[in-house]
C-alpha cells in the first residue's frame, strides 16, 4: 500500500497471536509473553497483585500491630474500612482516565502516587496515623479497573471473559499471598534480632518496593492497545480525543452498569471484607497462633489462582451456546450459591468444617467476580472505562457497607456477621434479572421482537450523527460486528441474512 506521492505507507503490525478486525487477540495463551497482548496481560496482573499485597499487608499482622498501637476493635474495623473506601472514588476516576489517556499511564501513575503510603506505614504511631496510611494505600486497588480495561482492549469477545477472569484472579492472589508473606517476613526479621514492634514496621518495605517496581515495569513495557499507546494514536488521528464529560455521562446513563456495580459489591466486596477479617476471625474464635491463622486465611485469597479465572472461562463457554443470556444466568446462579455457603460458614462451629466451607465459599464468590467481568465489556464501547470503574467501585462500596454494618464494633459477633453477609449476597444478586440487551435479551426474555435488534444500532447510539460523519464511531462499528457471538447458537440460527443486512447498512 502507498500513500500520496508514492512513498510507501507503514506496514501493518504483525502479531504473534491470531487477531480480529480490531487487532484484539482471539486466543489466550497464558504461557506466552508476546507483545502486545500477552505482555500486557502479565504486566497488568502483576502490578495489580502488588497493589493488593500492599493494601492488605496489615491484615495478617493485626494482632501485633493492635498491641503496639493500642488499637481497639473499633479502630481495627475503621482501618479495615479505610483500606477499601479510598478506592471507591479512585476506581471511578481510574475508569475515566483509562478512557481518556489509556490504561498504561493511568495505572502506572496511581501505583507510584500511592507507594509512599506503604512506606509510611512503617512509622505509624497511633490509631489515626494507621487509619490514614491504610486509607491512602487502598487507593491503589483502583488499578483493578485499568487491568480489566486493558484486557478488554487486548482480547476479542470470544476470550475476553477468560482474560479478565485470569488477570483479575491472579491479581487478587495478592490478598492471599500477603497472608502468607507478611507473617514469614515478620518472623525472619524478628529472628534476626528486631523486637516484634520493630519487625512489623520493617516488613512493610517488602510490599512497598514490589509496588514501586511494578509501576516502572508498566510504564516502560506496556502498551495501551494492540496498535500502540493512546497518545501516539491520537497524534496520528487513528483515535479521536474524547471529552471527560461525554464519556462519564454516556456511562452513567446506562442502567446496566449500576446493576453490576450493586451485584459486584456482594462478590468482590465480600472478598475484600473476608481479606480484612478472616485471619483475625480464626485467630480469635479458634485460639490459633498467628502463623496458623494466616495460612488458613491465605487459602481464601489463594483460591483466586483458579476460581476467578474459571468464572471468566465459564462465562465464555456458556456464551458460545447461549450468548449473553447464558453469561447472565451463570453469574446469578454462581453468586447466589456463594451467598448460601457464606451463610453456612457463619453457622458451623468446627475448625475443620469452617475451613472446608470457607474454601467452597471462596470458589463461588470469586468465580462470580470473573463472571461479572465477562458481561462488563459488552455494556458500553465508548465508555468502557467508566463502566469498569463504576462496577469496580461498587465492589469497594459493598465492602465498606458490609464492614460498617456487620464488622465494626461489637454489635454482631464475627460469625453472625458472616452469616448475615451471606443473606445480603443472595438478596443483592437478584437485580441481575433486570439486565436486558435489546439485541440479545436478558435472563427471562429474548430480544424485544422476532427481528433481532442490531448490535450496530446499540453501540453506535453512543455517538452523535456529527461524530459518525467524522468517523469517530468506526472502532465501535468493528466491535459491534465482532460482538455478534453474544447471540449464542440458538439465537443466531437462521439469522444469517439479518446479520448480513445489518453489516451492510450505512452508518456514516
């Protein structure tokens, strides 16, 4: 191909993995580090994992920190709430930042900005200062939004649930890994000769350094899209510069995003809550030592190695046959079962049975997180970051509310709070029944009429006629055509002519 004047045009980029018309990978090869798709995957989950380790590094050391800083149960509850509440606003803003400047710069910037709070934990000297460092460290959890945005930008609709599930799940491993890492780091430092009140402070330099290094790796090695970084694409005119107000309004007016924000509050929000309370729960209720309680608590977070990824995989598998309706049914069923096992966890009184039920509960509640982000990429094309941010922030809001209601102070015992939290999961999962896509249907009903609504019509409605004339909608048009897989086999059967007609319709 040549440009005007006879000069050769830049050759199209070659990819190691098969791609669709948007250059998104149609294959997910977890053992590859090929740029840009799989390199981005590994950068995103490692950096998110680092932030998770930092945010929950205090949880397994709370028995020691509690004695050193004279923390009351209310102080501990407030600090736990602080560790997840800061990310509510941060996740919403991260979504908008991803839409406007790209996930690479947005993610690296936030990780670097929050790193000092992790270092400063080592000099906390009062309940107030401990509260503040946990609050500001928690902002880093907003990197979850950039992780999911990044995966949705790199992987096609047929594997996007898997990519989101694995990246999110492996990142969440930090919540379990820190339950193992911090007690052992603490023990090593104490054996070297430090007192226990000094050892826990020195231990915080490990997650702080890990978080800082991950930010530089993202900045130097990451790419926003398969075709390059946002800044480069905007300079060449390949990507239009969008307005903050436009992407926020477009995302906020889509009710589907609000429903997923609510339901995510009672899968991921519950996971955050358990990360904060579970070690202390086993330590106090069953009179275990710090290391044993930490190991048991770690098993909950470490289940993310496969539970959340399997949630994403399940979403893609059911979508191949049942389309978007299958994704919604799977999400509702798995999350509801998670609520049932959460109720049971608070009722059992045996240590061994509690551990078994906790592991089963973790599989369902974490898989529900993966299933949620099998749906999120299809809600909006133009405001994907905002929708991801809303949903992610919903997880933090759910955690804050749950900890305020059930685990702050002494109104409820921890075991009763856990059972009541399970009831909340079951109730707050019901609104999934209300999610409806005109082109695909919802849980209870199919498309609005016998004629299948057009994917193009749904996604291009986010652009004004003037913007379409300028070609701003072209990326959304490709996405709409690639998302026809969400019709499922039963809905797609016998509709090839309608699909062809929709693809041929003019949109500019």
